[in-house]
C-alpha cells in the first residue's frame, strides 16, 4: 500500500493506493492561520487512524510550495507559515515507518497527468495548477525536469505586469498575483468559481493568463498544456476564451501548437503524481 499526500493552500488530501486504485481518500480544508503545526496534527490523526487496518510500504507527497528535491526538504510556503526548510519527508517517515519522497505539487500534478491523465503520449508536457496559487511543472518522456535548483516550471512568479500590484513573493505583477484564486477573491470580492461564470470578466482575465502561457509556449514548445486546480473546473467557460487569446498573442510564424486542456484527473492529479514519486 502506498500513501499519497497532497498539501495545498486551500485543502489537503490523503489517499491510500493499492496498485493504481485509490482504496481510501480523505480531504479537508487547510487552516492557513494554524500554520505547519495545525497541518501536522491533522495528518498525524488521519494517518494514525488509517494505520489501524492499513500498512504503508512507501509514501509520496506533493507540497504546495517550493521544494528542494535533491535535499528532500520544503523550502517554504508562500500561503501558510512555519514550513521554511522543513524535513517533511523525515517527519512522515517517523509517522508511518515507511520511506517518503516529496516534490512540489505542480511537479506532482504534471507527473500524474503525464502518466495517468490528459498528458499521456504528450512530450514535453507543461502542467499548470490554477488554484489558490499558480504553479507549473515540466514533464518530458515521463520524467520531471526540475532545473538546476528545483525551480523549473515556476510560472506563477513570472512577471506579466511589471507595474502591477505586489505579490506575496515581494515582486510586482506576477502571474499568480494577477490570476490566482487567492487574489481574485481579494481583488473582486467574489470566489474565482463565480467570476469564471461572467464572460466579460473572463475575457479580461485570460489576457494575463495567456501572457504567462505564451512565454511557456515560446520557450519550451510543449506538445500539450494541461491545466488543473479549482479554477480549471470552470471548463469551456475558461478554456475557449483562453485558447482564443493564446491564438491572438502567439506569433503566427512560429506554428506553435495551442493544445490547452483541463486535467483529466481533476482533484487527483497530485495524488497520482505522489504515487509515481513514491514508486521512484
């Protein structure tokens, strides 16, 4: 049995896999004010209860923030305090008695969709999580490309509006600042899901979103872009205008494909990626 954990800014999910089948799953809202200690206590409670009748051989984790993959440590979370330079894998190993491996949630989502979802047969694949924050992962031939410092794919902190408002990272006009669920709710006073039902709002929203994706298309020429996360659940209300805006922005002579689709695994992309990470 493999334990998969998805820790995000809005919610966290645990799943027990028997092969490639989820046999147990539990999701809860994240208490950002509670910080790391609150989250660890909840994880310990759930895993402890499961261990009454489940034995875990390995654990995989997708964490919602920058991760030092080589060192297997959380760098930090921009949404929840207390995670800086934390040995989450060591903590999980102590809890379960099983080896644990971790990557950031966008890389895990990219791997999940590449191996089990909408990215199968598409290489290179770019995966973007469009949720509380915005992250990205690059998968080529079934493997994540992390770059020199485990930071490849971090599309959320690409600047799309140099004179834009300040992001939590300290820079201005980041894609995450302009397009993530956290800031949409703060800036417009409505949940992102409601805003995505307003065609006039979406027409303006996709301009900034396409600016970020255009840079990705021109830089890496992905075979497909898969978009996951809560905002992607808007479906064609979002994807049709986004594809049209990308066609308008992307240079005609390039011939770059515009293949942008929602995640096939929906809320489970990161869990399936965590499964693959645990398998090594």
